[in-house]
C-alpha cells in the first residue's frame, strides 16, 4: 500500500509539473528558463541536462541553489527527469519559430511584402494582419501545414523518448553543410549558439509584439 501511495504521489507530481510547464510556455516562453536536465550528477557537471549544451548561464545568476551552473531554478527536470529530451525539443522548437517570427514580423512593418500583392493584404501591418487573414480564410491553410509538420515531428519525438538515440531538435537538416566533417567541439559550439539565440528570440518576439500593439506604430515600435 505504501509503495502504491508513493507511486501515485510521484505520478501526480509529474502531471502537475507538466501542466505548469505547458502553461508557463504559453504565457511567457518559459522554456528559456528551464533547460532540460536529468538527475543532478555528483561526478560531473556535463551530465546535467543529459549533457545538452546551454545548461550553464553565461551571466552571473543568483536564482536557485546552483546559480549560473546547472540552471534550473524551477526544478522542472528534477520532478520528471524522463521528460528531459522533450523539454529540450520544446525549447528548440519554440526558439526556432521565434527566430523566424522576429525576422518576419519586422520585415512586414519595414515594407517587405510578397509580390504581386493581393488586394486583401494592402495596408496591413504585422499587428492587423492576423484578424484580416482570419476573415479571409488564409489562416486555415497555415493551420493545415503546421498541423502536418507537427504530426511528422511527433513521430520523431516519440521515437526519441523511446530510446532511438535521436538528439532533441535534430531533423538532419543542414543544407549549407555547416556541420559537415565538424569536430565534436565545433558542433557543441554551434549548438550553444543556436540555443542562446533561441532563448533571446523568445524574449525578443514577446517584447516586439507587446510594443507593436501598445504603440500601433511602425518598426521599431517606439
């Protein structure tokens, strides 16, 4: 009975933590605050987050027990270490989307448009485009293609969680060959640069959208 109660409590804690993480990511891109982590290693710091890069904050921090090292002040991955790869997958996915979104959001308000310009798109800004395209029906097509991409990526993520050996965020996409013949050190450095820019972009896009809505002005939304 005691064993069952302990297991039930553990499952409840895991579910509660997952709900908290999902809610936080929706309102503030909180994945940037919780880089993935397995159990805290007592032998080597590089075992933090299953050895994934980006677990140590480059700036001095005084949050949590470990500060800048092994940065996970909310303790998400201590509660559910088996979800470490999923946490990192989610962080990379949201970060990559935000990097694209920052460029696209600013480009529209800087005057870059598709040509020939459909009449329904004339005069739209990044802020007003959403509602206008919903009325036109164009957002349904975006939803369709994003849903298809999510279905395909879900297969890869499921296999990763089942121990396939796939690294989070790795879809084998390197058309410019940046990592072709790269050393492990160079590959780790590029991964660190990506996750750093991902986290910056999540903050940047949140700030850009907020400022654009408040000012209703052109870029840079001052």
